[in-house]
């Protein structure tokens, strides 16, 4: 008999709870999954778009994440990244597709991630999420379609303009606003909190919810603005990168010791 298999991110979202993901660019060990779990994160956001990862390393981290109750997500290079299927077969349970600008882009992501009749993902056997036990194919397809999340990043004015068509695509689970790139496309790089950016988040969130999808946002770490996003209905947030967290903590520790040394004379 199969255990109760459900992606922890989906569990959070279905309960209208906040799902938090740690962006991972530096770590190359499965230890990062355990740190994510201990620090209260629900998923890893392996950033293959902006960092160099081998498929073997992705698989290793995904396996550890599955074992400690953290969902391994990968931000791929594009919605048409040819490595999406093998990442999923290796244990990844969420694909974050960057630069989704049209409904066709969203459909391409769904096609790669979901089995028929929703998509065209190829079927194999021996999936890590089942601990490699044999599972009847009908159950395999149903469980993996449910537990493999498709996250479409809206990062441009073109994507914003096509948001309702993108949100209507069957098989898309989350619409995630990438504010850093969105602001760059607006000609306002780094201007977090700009009224045009805030309005974009509100519009994308409203469209996601109207079409039965979940809403996410990343890039803006200001607590006051994050509170606004949460009130609007955002439930999927990428927090900060492993490198940023390490730098912040290391700077604080070193700074405190330098201060103590200075005070000691």
C-alpha cells in the first residue's frame, strides 16, 4: 500500500498556508536540504538559470530533500529546457520556468512536466518519490501529475500583458512574480516598492486566484511590502539565496567580534 504522498508545497497551498523556498546557488551538497528544513523552509529553489549545476548534483540534492520533507524545485533555463524530464525522473518535484511571456510558453512548461492527458511527459519506472517501489502505472501518473508543480515566472511587461491567458493554461499551478527582472524590464532596476511594480504584483495575484492558481512573488525582501503581498493572496515566496544568507550571518558575526575587540581596547 502506498504511503500518503503529497508535495509539501501543495499541502501548504491547499491549506491556504504560506510556502517558503530557499534559493540555492552556492551549495552543492544535500546538506542544504536539511538546513532548509531546519530553518523552516518548505522547498528548495535550485537556481539552474543563474548557477552551474550538473544533473548528478541536482539529483543528489533532490534525493536528500525528499528524505527530509522538503520539496526540491529547480528554476530551469527556460520553459523549453531539454533537461526538465530527466530532472523530474531524478526526484525533482517542482519546475520553475523563468521568462514566461505568453500562453504558449506556459503550455510548453506544462507539456514537459505533466503526463497525458495534461502534458506529454514520458513515463518510466522506479521513481524516487515512491522510494523506487513498483507502482501501478495509472496510480503513478495520477500521483506524479498532482505532486509535480509547474511554476511560471512572470518577469516582463509582455508577461504582465498576457497574464490572463497565461493563468488560464491547464496544468499551471503557480504564477510567480520575478520582481527583480520585472523592474529591469520596466526601466526601474532595483526600485522595489515602485507603484508600477506593486500594481503588477496585485494584478498577477488577482489573475492567478481568479483562474484557480496560486500566486507567488520573489525578489523583494522588505517585510512591509511582503505583508501587502500576503494580504493580496500570495502564498508562495522565495526568500533569499544561500549565498546572501551566509554573507549576512557572517558579516554580523564578524562585525560583532570587531566591535567587542574595539571596546576591549
